[in-house]
C-alpha cells in the first residue's frame, strides 16, 4: 500500500481457538486496510496461549485510527503503548467530547506508565479515573459529575477479550452468541445445569431475569424449587411477574385464567388488581409474607430464603406493587449494585429486561436466554451481550427439565 500510514499491534491469549485473530484480520481488510503478520506463535496445548504481532496499514490517518479502534475491541493493542489521555468533566450528566466509550470486555487503562484495571466493567459507559487511588471505573453518562477525570480517546487503553472457557467443552466453551434450534435441547439444558451447579458450589452467584410467562405457563413451582434449592441468588423482574405470581397464590389465576383448568373465571380480570391492592395494604411483599397473607410462590420463596429481588416498573404497570421501583435511573443504579459477584445469568421470557440487564453485565458473565421467540436472543446479542447462549423453547418444559437436571448428582 503506497504512501500508507501504519502502526504495529499485538494480540495474545487464546486468539486462535477463540477466533479473535481471524476477527481482527477480517476487520482490517473489511475496513479498507492491509496487514502484515510479523510474528506468530501458536499454542499447541489446550491451555497454551498464542501470540501475534501485526503491522496495520491504511491510506489515511483517520482510517488507521478507525481500524485500530475497531480491532482494539478484540484485544489488539499497540506495541508502543502510551498513557491514556485524560480530561475533566465540565458539567454534570455529560462526558467531555471524544470520551472513551466502553464495551463489556474487561479493560485496562495506562496511567503514568502503569496499567490499571477498570472495575466494575460495563458497556456504553465512560471511564472515570481516581489518580490518587490509582483506580478506574465505568460510569454511566447520567452519573457523571462536573470535575471528574475522564478517559478520552483510544490511546492508553487495552481490552482483554473473553476467550474459550478452558475448563469445559460445553456450550460455554466459546463465548459467542449461539441460538440453539437444531441442537438437542436436553443436551444444552444438561450443560446449563452443570454450569449452575458449578456456580452454586464455587464462588459464583446466579441471577434470574424473569418475565410473567413463567407464571402464565404454569412454571412458577419449578422456579420456586430452584430458589429453595439455592440455585437463584438474585431475581430481577418487572411488576408483571410478581403480580401474577401473587395473583396465583391468592386466586389460583393468572390474568384471570384458572391455573388449574385453563378456563376463564368470572370477574377474573379483577384478580391482579385485587392482588396488588392486598400487597399495598400490607406495605410490601415481605410484610405480606411475615403477616401470613402471602404463603406461596416465587416472591414468597425469595422472602423466605433471603434472595434479594428488584422489580423495575414500566409505563403500563397497574398499581404498581409497593416494591416496584418506578424511576428507571434508580432501578439501573440498584441493579448495578446487585449484580456484583454474579457469574451466571439466566434470562427467561422477557425481551426488555433481558436487554437491559445484558447491558450491565461484563462479558465474563455466562448468559443463557430462553424464549419462545428467537428474536429475543438475537436482539440481546445485537445489543452487545455476545456471550449469550440462546435456547428457543417454551418456558415450562425448559424449567421442568432444568429442575430435574439440577437434582442429578453434579458432574
């Protein structure tokens, strides 16, 4: 490439078996650049890392910068690192121009010649630096405060992509989005159960993000069993899941439909409102459990087993229940606090909540999305939660088989 601009970059880790190197090379050529492989070392064993050093070329400095920015998301870093550029936020609620926009991949920044880990990690944020504490963290735009020190530009940043899970050959062996349509679902569910047992028995925490279809499809006892058995450590949902779960406890209906025979109940359309009203009179879901008013169901098991839950509201909510957080920004902030330590997320039959929570999770968290609609899974991946394993199936048979698998001896 005549009269080109160039920069040398390197990648290391499981860049071959996790397909990171092919992605980088494809990104370079698809963007109109060229590359020259100057050094290549391929790991021979399953746990051996690989290394590549490339010269990236482009016709203009702008194109080179664009390419370097894109391949940085796959872990390509310059061989001649410099410190990151810092700027001071000049107002509340907005970053300086050209702020560094984060991904869900673990990230480091370079300050005074030293690499500092960004923690916590979250996509679609900026990086705020505390020079005194030598610390950096992802901060959402709405939380930025005037006077904070913010990373701007790409220089002095590096991404550490999630590669293959070296300890397993299951569905999580490659951290990339897959939608299971032809693969036998029983095999996938066995792998999910195995991962959940590992999380429960180790240092992991399991998050359940659920929609009201869990109740509508007659699946709430399956989920209740999982909570009692310690397989759910945190629950995120909306007003609907909790309301219809409580409605079933009070009236044995869900949206006015009998959960026993599937028929409509006279004046059953009022049941969800009467359920909300009863909980509001008690003051909270926990109060209703303590008073003996609520004696079964998902929310009951959360209270009895001390599983923290967050109910985030929407514009269409009836009531809502007194536990529902109706301020969206407040709900996001609370979710960020509650996902600390989560290593496995199970998202069931809720498009908006799944995408919202996926935006908050670092890429190292294993994510399983179960929905009868395949677009829910693809939307989650398209929005950046690329590590999602998708299962297209109805809720009840999935949870029924999963509960049975979780009862099997660990493997």
